[in-house]
C-alpha cells in the first residue's frame, strides 16, 4: 500500500484569536477518512512545525479524484481539539501530489475562509508527496538532526527528546529509539524483512491493548548538515561511495529590504512583522566588480565599465584577402576562413568564385575557455567533398597585444599565408588580433565561442542589441455633426453612425435614429506613433439592420497633416470634410467632379501634452509628455550591470538541451537585450547599460527568457519566459552600488514558482540635485492628465493599443524583439479580469472594515457571555441608565 506524506513546514501572519493578540495554532489534516494533527505552538502567529503526517492510500488510482483538507485551528485551552477557533483552511487536489519526494517542493498556500464573514489571513507552507510502501511507516519519517519524538506510554502523545544526528530510526516496543549506526556516511542494515515483520508484530500487540491514533512528528532540520544512510538487502559487500560534495558557495547576506536605502530602526515599530519565504528574498553578493575594487585601492586602469566583472576575450577580425591561388580544375576559388583555438572553431561565409574576398567578420574567444597556446587562421576552398587547404597563419596567444578602451581600434595588418609546413605561399590575408574585454566596441557584433554550433542565419538572434520604442501620441477625434446625408434607399431616412479607423484601432459612435442631419458631439481617442505614415479613415455608415450596414460616405485624412496641441491652449478650429462615395470611375482611377457631396464636421488634433501609457501604471518607467518642449530635465543616470544567473529551470529538456537564456531590460523608451548564452543553467553575461533618469519615482524592469530561435526554429516559435525583476529607483541610495541575487518568480496555475535567480548590479547617480528635489513638489504625470483627465473607461483600452504598437514596431527590428517578450515586459494582460487580483482587493476591503468587524464580534461576545465581566458591566450600566430615565432623576450633562 502506498503512503501519502504531508509535511507541515510552517505558517506565518496568522489571525490573532486571544485577548493577548496571539494564537496557539495547530494543523489538522484529513484525507480519505483519516485524520491527523500536529502539536500546538503556543502563543505564536508565525509557527514552525516541520512535522510529517503519513496517510494510507487505499486506491492509488483514485488519488487524483480525492482532496486533502488542511485546517489550521487555534487551541484555546490546549486540550487538543475540545476548544478551538478556526484560523483558515486549504483544500489540495490529489492530482497535484508528486509521485516521489524528489519531485516535490515546499509550496505556500494562502489560507481560505470558511464563510463569507470569516476574518482569515496568513499562509501555510506544505510539502506533499507519495511514498512506496517498501519500508515501515516509521522509517518513512524524516528525523531531525538535533531532536526526535518519543511516545508517552500513559497518554499516547508525543514528546521531544534529544538524540544524535540519525536520519533513520527503529521503533521497538512502541517507542522511537535511535538506530545503532556507525559514524560512516553510508551503512547497510541487514535483515530488513525480519525487521519489518518485528515492527508489524509490535503494532498488532499495541492495537490489541489500546486502540489509538498515532501521529508521528519530526522537528525542524538544519539544511547545512546532511547524513545519508543506505538500507541494504542482506547481500553484504562494501558500502557505496558517498556522493561528490559540491563546492561551498561564497558567503552571502540575505536581505529583505529590496534595495531600500536603509532599514527602519527597531525602536520605531513594535508590531510583529510576518516572515517571508527565504527563497523569495534578495541575497546580497560581493562580486569583484570594478566599482568596488576602485574604492579598495584596486586596479587604477579600470574603465567606466565598472558594474560587471571583467571578462577577457581574444578577438580576431578577419577583414579580407587578396591574390589567393586557384585550387579547382575549373579555375575558380570559393574561399572561407576558419579560426581555430583549441576545441573551438569559428568559420566565415564562403564566397563563390572570388580570389579577393572581403568578409569583415569578428570572432571572440573567451579567455576562460582557452585550451591552447596557438591561434590558427586557416583559409580553405569550399568543395563538394573535402575542402581544399589554401594557407594559414599561426599566432602565439601569449604574444597577442592587450587593448584597453578608450584606445582606438587596433589597425588590421596584411599577413602572408603559409602552407602546412610553414613555408610561404601565394596569397595574403588582412587580420587584427588582440586581447580585450566585453567593453570592446566589437563585442556586440562578434561571433562568440559559446555559439560555435549556431549557423550564420541564426547568429543574429543571439547578439546583444539596443532598441527604442516609437514616440507615441494621443489622437483626439471630436465627431460633431454631418449634413445632407444621402441614403441608398430614397424611401427611408438613414440611421447614421460614424466609424473612425486608425491602423488596427476602430472606434464607432452612437447611432442616431432617422435623420439626414445627425449631431453626435462625441470625442474618440486613439494612439498614433511617429513617423506618421497612417491615414485616419472617417466612415459614415447607415445601420439598416442587425449586422448589416451601408456606407454613406468616407473621408481619408493623413495623420502627418493633423495639428498638435501642446497643453491647455485653445485647440484648433473644427473643419468640414467632404464625404466621398465609391464609384466605378473612382476605382478605375478617373477623376470625377461631383456637384454635390455630404459633409461632416470634425475636430482632429494630436495631444502632445499627455504621456501615453504603454505599461502598467504601477510600474511605469517613463512619465514624460509626448512633446519634447514639455519634457523635464534629466536628474541623473541609471547604470545596470547584468552579471549572471543561477539555478535556472531547464526549458529544452525535450530536445536534450538545458536553457538558452538571454535578458531584456526596459526603462523609458530604451530597451536592451543581452547576448544569448547557449545550453547552460548558470549563464554569465556581464554586460552593462546606461539610461538617463528624469523622474526618481519610476521602475526598471529586467526579464529573463529562453531563446527558441537558435537552431533554425520556425518563425512562429515563441521565446519562453523564465521570470522578471522590477526595481524602484526611489529605493536606491545615490552613488551606492547594489549587487543582489533577485529571485525569478512566475505565477503559474499551481502557485508561485521560482525559476532561478538573477544577479544584478545597480547604481543611480544624481547629476542635478536641484532638479531632483524639485520633482518631489510636482505632480507625477504631466499637467494635462489633471486639467483634462482621460476617462477611466478609455485608459485600459488606450494602454492596450499602445502596447500593440510598440510590440509591432520592435518585432520588425533585426534581430527582432519578439511580441511575446514585449507583452510580458509590459504586462499586456494586466487590464484583464483576474480572480487572484479580485481576491486580493476583497481582502483589502475586509481589512479596511476589520474595525467594524471587531466591534460586532465584541458585541456578540457580550450577548453570549463570552467575557462575563464585560457583560455584567454593560448590563449594569444599561440598567442604571434605564432606571434613571424611568424615575426622572437623570439629568444630562
């Protein structure tokens, strides 16, 4: 029979239930008619149990149709269930339980309410998995390294006892005792079958004497000390070798301030703060970046590229060749260059029938992966069979010069080719070879050694690039009225309405009943982008019936001819536009003068005083108006160093690969994309970027993605999201370098999932103190947002349209910044309804009304004599007041 193990880890931020503002919680788990509970943690709103409860799975095939009920109670008198208050519950489907402990992890579940008016808060951490019934139940329990649980013979309850660090224990005579293990990491226990039978006999004896429910508890374990024991099968032999020990990671500091300037003093706040999951906290690191080394008296030759670790590369710039010899019988030559350094080999494109080829291609070999002291540059002739050798050049790596920016680029030189024996042959090649860092201007366009298996057609998808969003404007179309509309059916009056189209944006007006001189007086807002290449299509249609319309007239207006309004000044005057009809002559391109046409009165202008929201309002990185004449002055510089990532989730396991990770950072209208590092869960980018800052109350967003276009994937393949990080600039101290590991969290249907950690370095430098201080006295958004605010109903629609324009424009770049990446960075689905967000908003409302709930609960306790003293005092005062009014001796003051 299989077992279900429910490990109750901890809980935090529980609701206080007693008079001292605390609770004594315990957890009760029910599964398939079996019920077990943990011990009570007295006076603790953030309890930690680390206890495992084991249940029998009678029908393993029906587990996915069953539910595990986990309920948290407050033990009012410590009588184990006789008096208890409800603190919350969680219902978990059996289909989500992993089949083994290796596939399970600790999951955090928010506590649900029992009824509509329940006042519940907090979370509980659980770990669920199945166990094969190969060992007795007692051995399934995972013992703690510093304490164990023993059974009290009189009460049948468990108490803690101290014992040595033993992962497995024997249970004899109804007690939990220590196994006699040796001090070696692995041991073999013989006669396991006899041992299991002995356990079963003892259990049967115990059940005959006294029927009871046994609950096994395990106390918290330290992750630093792990001892592994193997259970043998009685065959003898030497113990297996211990697993290889991983290198101990450098000491780090866990921070929960999220890059804030300073933590509040302990004496300021005395309230009990809820604990956070350690996996979701920031981890401060100390990488050897130049910005830190400089202050410690390090290398003075370091450049301003100082927020990342210096990574040295061997650069080879293959420019061109001349006078190459003919190798084929046909008298032609299809040359290409092969650059070899140890096991790494780069190759240029082959040029057909060209004895003087020009390549202009740069190769970069990481110095950490250099496996040879010789660099070979070989010229070959492309052939159907084996390629012909033309000549080569050999360089000693130790003799290659070092170039440090801001030095000018190294000038390429002509080198005479040599044969395999070293003798000079016909032909020369122009090369430039130097040692540099990632600060070199050739770094973004170079072919990197870690992308040696990428074809030339897909190489562009792995390079780092900088993108800029288009400048966006709000376009306001005020539809006033129309005159002299001519319907197709002369016997009926039209039901006209106006449909305005700009690109993919369509907005209709209301329908006016039965008139040829309609008046709408409606304002429609659109999003336009530079360069203004689109046309505004104004169409007046007649609503004949449901789903059936006829065009009465149409006008086309170029956006580039529309005037702009900067701020609250007078808008331009409205204009009358002719409504033209489609005719056969017009379709043939003939000009036809009409003596009469319908007209429409429109007021159209671009709103240059607004900021077009293209990202979530809560995480905006740019608050500048569209017009450059109204923009704020720069107050500083934001520098971002994308260092590395660790513990990424493998995204290409089906293809036998790990992850091809790259990062995208967005602040303002500037997007940056790092190079793609192939087939690794621990990428090291060490790339640095800079932005101008105009407002400190903004947010920078960094996302990590898996590249799905490295090996000739289809165009419709989507890059997979790994996670993203947001940092508010207002939480950064000026001129301070922040280096942290940020957790990459993704919200999945199964809950919050951690996909790895991203190491970043951040620094905000203020260049204009007066301007920055003045920003705190100004409104966040431009003036027009407050003078003439946009209706709330239109904000989300306009924001969605702005996102679509930005995504479409960046997708046309080379290499493209794909739509799924842009949408994830901009939270394109933020405007959609979310059950999780609605539940959070409901909890906020309930917390706001918690005072009223507390008064009602207090009055209910008085009515039901929960607190007799308070009830007596209230009853006495009310009785005295009534008697005073009755006798007429009561005088109000």
